[in-house]
């Protein structure tokens, strides 16, 4: 999992190139959890973000359904 400063450095390393950047944050995870009447600890939010980063399928991308699946696993 990267923090915002690390993400900025990664983007800078592609200066002059065309890139696509998609960001999912803890705020997104908390929003989706709230929609499902769930309250998460900071540790649980970090766990979901880590799963998003490390387990995503590039062929499918990351969607709200992806987050829902990881919330179900908590």
C-alpha cells in the first residue's frame, strides 16, 4: 500500500508519458461500509485497501463490488 507522497513520486517517474491513474482511498471504503450499515476500525479500512491493491485482477479492475466482497470477508 502506498501513501499519497509515494503515489506522487510514482506518477512523477512517468513524466512525459500518457498514464491513467485510478485512486481508491480509505474514504471510499468507509463510504461503502456506511452504505451497508457497517462501521470499520482504521485497521479494517487498511486491510480492505491492502486487499484492493494486492489482490485486484487487472482484467476486471476495481469496482464498488470489489470493495463489497472485501467487506464481506471482514
